[in-house]
């Protein structure tokens, strides 16, 4: 029942189908697996009904045995009382029940063997179906990865490579724009005198426009003796 699906799954893993063919194969495999799963569920239901009927047959067999035993006891009692006609009637009923019992015992025994074989077959089918579903998931993941790495229609390169190049171009353009802004600022000191003042201050020309850690530390050291003197 599952052999065609196994062959189909192997073909997908072997890479024999590509692009649209691969996607079509996955779709067909998915449809076939759904059909196979439905067949397995139907087999489960049929087997469950068969086992239930077998239980009913066993129950009927117990009832027949109990009836035979009861009738035999009553027939013996009738013979002891001289009720031969009644005893014979009971014997005829017992004979019919014994025939039914023999036929039912044979049927139950034979069906027990069939049920064992059918149950084992169903378990194997369920196991293979689970394995196929795991394989299908693996094939779907592989298909998605291959799709992400597939050739682009225009650039002739993978979608991932194209995205990487786009990101590199964006970062390069942003870096270039930042450098251009800096150069433009340095070439236009009249429009932004604060920048020129900062450059001159950093070069030691005039008072600094920003506080520096060295200056703050020197001031604190200078203030320390004065603070000690005041505290005395």
C-alpha cells in the first residue's frame, strides 16, 4: 500500500526532481500520504469492529456452554424422575447447541489467528506511515532551503547572494555619505564656525570648548589642599 510513496520520497531525497517538478512531486506525495493515512484509519476502524465482534462471539460461546451444562443437569434430573420424553427433548436442544458451539469455537479460533496477523500488518503500516510523514517533513524543509538558495530570475544568482550584495551596497553608500558630510563640513568653516573653533581648541589654540578629563583631574588636585585646610 505504501510502496509507491516510499519510492517517491526516495526520488525527492536523491534530488531527481528540481524546481517546479520538485514542488509538484511534494504536492503529489502529500496527497498520496493523506490518502494512505485515510486508508490506515479505515483499517484501524475495521480491525476494531472485527475485534468487537470477536468479543461478542466469545461471549456467545460462554453462554452456549453455560446453557449446555444447565440443560444436561436438568435432563439427568428428568431421567431420574422417569420423564424420558422431556429428557429426550432436552437432549435434542443440547445436540443443537453443541453443533453451534463447535462451529463457533472453530470460527473464533481461526479468526484469532487472522486478527493477530491483521494487527501486525496494521502496526507495520502505521510505522511506515509515520516514517513517511517524517520523511515528508524533511523533504519540505529541504525544498524551502533550496527555494531560498534558488537562482534569481534577473541577476542569475541566488536570492541570498543578491540580498547580501544589496546590503553591502547600502552599507557602502551610508559610509560614503557620512564621509562626504564630514568633508563638506571641513570645506565650509564659514557656514559652521563652531566646528572650526573646536578644531582650533583641540590643537591648543585658545581656551578649550569642551571639558577634558585631564583638566578636571588637575583642578580637583589643586582644590584638595584647600579643602583640607578648610576642614581643619
